[in-house]
C-alpha cells in the first residue's frame, strides 16, 4: 500500500449494521472519490458525499451467506486503503446466524486520552482498547455479534490536551466556548481522536457497532430541564454548537445504526442515494437544516431504533433529544417517541433488551431523591420550592428516568406487562442496558411470578 493511499482513509472502516445477509461499512476519506469494499470474490461501492469540507461514504454490502465470515478490504478509486500493515489481524465481516444465541458487549462513557501511565492514572485503562488487544491476540474467546455504545462516545465538554491543541490552531481558546468544540470541524476532529488509535480502529473495523448519544456527546446535562435549555439558548455560540453536534452525530454515529430499510426511509440518506451527478454531493446545507429542525422540534425525527435476532429483540432508546421539557408535560420521551417504545415493547422473544443511556433502575435511595426533586421542581409545592428544586436538580444531575416519573411509570408498566405475558409470550428476561453514572452494577426487580426484570449498567469510572 502506498503512503498516499494509506493517508487517504482518515477514519474507519467501521463495521456498523450487520444482519444475516448484509453489512454496512462506513468511512471518512481525505478526498472525494468512490469507496469500494471487496470480499468473497465480489465488490460493492459508493461515492463519497461531503459535509463541511469532509468526505464520507457508507457502502452497503449485500447478498452475503448466512452465518459466514468474509475477510474484506477497502479501496478508494481503485487504490487499497485498508487493511494496514500495523500488526493487527485482517478485518472481516461475520454475518448473523439466527440459529445461534447472539452475544453482545456494551459500555459507555469513554474518554479519548493517550494510553500511557499518566492517561491511565487520570482516566483509567481504556476498556475498549484492552478488549481489542485481547481479541487480536492468540486464543481469544468467541466474538460478540454486536458492540453497543450507550452514550458519551465523545466528551465535547471535557476535552483532551490533543483536542485543545487542535482548537488553539484554529481560534483563540480563551473565546467562548473555550476548550469545547464550536463547529463541525472541531467535532470531526473530536471523533477522529476517539476512534483512530490502531487497536480501537481495528476492533471497530471487525466488530459490528451500534450507538446512542448521551449528554456529553453534546454538553453536560443536555436537555436536563427547560431552564437548562433556555439558559444555553442565550449563549451566542450555542446555536452553532448544537447544529454541529447533532449533524456530526447523524454522520458519525446514527447513519450506521440504521438497517438498510431504516436508511432507505431516512430523508437525508434518500438525498444522498438519489444523487447521480459527477461531482461529489455536498449535504452541508441539508445537514444543518436537519440538525436545526431536530433541536427545535425533536418529535419530527427519531434517533431510536430496534434490531431483532431470531430470539432476541434489542430496542435502543433516545432519552436525550426526544424529551418534552415543558413543566406542564415533562417527559423523558415525547409523545411520538413514547408511542414508538410502547409499540416495540413486546413479548415473543427469549430476551427483550432495552438499551437507554440513562439507567432505568437507579439505586433505591437515589431513585427516591430524583422522584422527590421532580415534585419540587414542577412547582406543585410553590414557586420558592420550585426554584430550589431546579437549583438542586442542575447542581447534582438529578435528571434520570426517576426524575421524569410519567415516563418511568409508563415504561415500568410496559416492562411488567411483557414480563407477565400480557404483550405476547413472556420472555425469559426483560433487561435494561445503560451507562452514564460512571459506576457499574446489576440489579433485579423482586418478583414472585413472570419473567426476570434486570438492570445492567457498565460505565467507565
């Protein structure tokens, strides 16, 4: 591989949605061109599309055999750009075998720091990198079918030294928003720092991934309350920041979450697929308008999605952008999102997995504190207590499911109905998968009958 072709692939390949016969491979390239994926004696290609001066492609690999393994390579305008000669095994696509029990790995809250003694001392050992090195070594265990990232894939509000150096190269870091990303270009660099380390890059090229954002992908306590949102909207830099954060999320994270059918129904992807011109399509204006609309009217677009294996259903719920913040109608999920989750919380599977960045079941004492705080913050006990409740809520991050009791009670009822067999044959388990709280635990609802209801949390400390 030539040095030039090696440098043409800025990020990726990332193996995203994989099912029994197809796979989606995402890349960011240094220049416009045609991205080609070769495997199993066949090839699939897609032209790049542009946004804010960057170039991306998502190649849909189809007509694969069920339960098969395919080593693959990536080419840009015919020149090989992946794999690299960096000591890691070849990348491959492993299609789903419905007859096998699926395996899933999950986690959240991963900061991008150097993997040296100082970085490990401050942030802990990078669990994803450790897992990558383990899987790349001899005698590794069976591969998961999916790695699920449950929020804070990037920390936009707590940046590394490397990110601050990049910001300083573009603007005066003393100006707002300081050491935080201001625009799409800085978000793009944030993602590159998060996913470009050789071990992690190899893992993401081989292990299918699914993602959902949490607050730090945008900013700490994002959409925690109406007063938080109103305060942020008063800041001169916030509009550009939220547009860049949501637009970059759609490209770097959400696009690969979607199944081929889900992508085909997405208006932005339809715009990309319909392009037939010789020149690269630039979606900058469309992407910015989309992000503005999602921020202003989140009920018009859903970032949630659902994946079914033969005996397992995974529901991934957006519990950040889809909030109703009006004090009169406070909810963690707005009405369309609530209806969507209600529709998908069904039995008939061996296991029902509900992935939400925020823990549904908190430790008991914290749960009651958040529920108490909601009563005060809502104004039910008078304006003075409402002011105090809101101050406490924002000071100590009381904004999980328990702090939105209407949403909590809805989902608790649906989970119980599934576990009791009232929404189809009862599964063995209803399991909530979460992150956010920077400690890990497993808890279970005490029940005399029906399926087990479990909360599993893994968040980097």
